[in-house]
C-alpha cells in the first residue's frame, strides 16, 4: 500500500516535471515522495559495518570493493544537457574515496533518448512492461569483491529497469551491497529494500541519496556527504 502511494507521488511529480517543457529548468521540484528512506538502512547494516562483517566471516572471495553504476548524460532534470551523468559524478567520488574499482552499466542497444521528456516516456514504458533491457558486455568478475556499491538515478520511483537485468544476471550472495541514488526529490526511493529483496543472502548497508542538481552544481557538498556516509559505514 505504502509503495503504491509512493509510486503515485513519484508519478505525480514526473508528470508535473514533464508538463513544464522547456521551462523545466525553472520548475520547483516537488517534495520528495520518500524523504524518510534517505535515512533508513536495511536491518543487517545496523549490525555490522563492512569492515566488521569482514572480520566476523572469513572472506570466501576477494576483499576489494566495486562501484557499479548506471547513469545518463544528455538532458536531465534541472541541470540542462550534461556531459557526465549525476550518478557517475557520485560513483567516481565513492571510488576515489575508497579505492574501489568502477564499472558503468551501459545499455547493449542505447535506445534511451537524450532529451528529458522522451527519456521519461521510454523509462515509464519499460517499467510498465516490467522490461529487462540488456546491458552491454560482461560485468566484472564478482569473485574479486566483497563489497559492491550499486548506484543509479531514481526512475519513476524505482531503479531503472536495466538494473533489474543486472541484478538477475549477477549472483552476489554473501557480499555487502551498498545502494546509492541520485534523484530530483525522491531520495533513495526504496533502493535498499528492493536490493534486499533481490539479494536475500546479502547484507544491504545504509544507502546514500544525492540530489542530481548537487551532483552537477555543488560538488563540495556532495563530497562531504559521501565522506560522512563512508565514515559511518566504516570506510
Ligand atoms: C526517466 C526518468 C525518471 C525519473 N524519475 C524520478 C523520480 O521518480 N523521482 C525523482 O526524484 N527523480 C526522478 N528523475 C530525476 C533523476 O533521478 C535525476 O535527474 C538523476 O540525478 C539523474 O541521474 P543521471 O544523470 O545519473 O542519469 C527521473 C529522471 C528520469 C530521466
């Protein structure tokens, strides 16, 4: 029920945004449908930081971290046409701060429009169809990692559908997963909960939600949020 209400709020927000046409850059973002989710963590994360978890259970595999993300360039909400995606900006900061490897999920056939309104239409149709858009190439060998940061823009109150393709094709059992989003008001939008549903055998740690506008226009603020969050997680 709560999810339905949140989705309706997200739909209302997007519809409002799209209706703004070329003046969207001046529009005031709607209140975040899921503000509380930016502060929440999925239960296992409160019990052990990645470092603590690693100490408790001998690593069955690698001990490195990976930052896996999806992001779009082109026209994005309130930031105009961008050359580096909002989520990519945050992903790079996380990788730099932690020494993690970085991997960008790219569509196999890049059918995503570079204009905002058209992109929202395509993404909504994918969500309605419960689509699994293919990603390009092979993902990295996950045996090398014990911690995977996973980030994406919030699309219609959820992960972009291409991320569900990744989740379903990528076994990650036993690893610590750490979600992050960029958004225009919806916060983490339940990324942590859906990740925990996808990966019941993983620890899902506290996520981070960053406003897309800050990723483009306020890097110092984002850097400080990333550093504080990583500190809480034990990095
Ligand atoms: C298809 C689409 C759907 C979106 N849906 C939402 C949403 O439901 N809630 C929200 O806060 N922002 C939404 N946004 C805004 C993006 O989450 C935000 O601009 C994000 O920072 C874009 O990141 P990127 O440049 O890494 O792709 C949406 C944007 C697009 C393109």
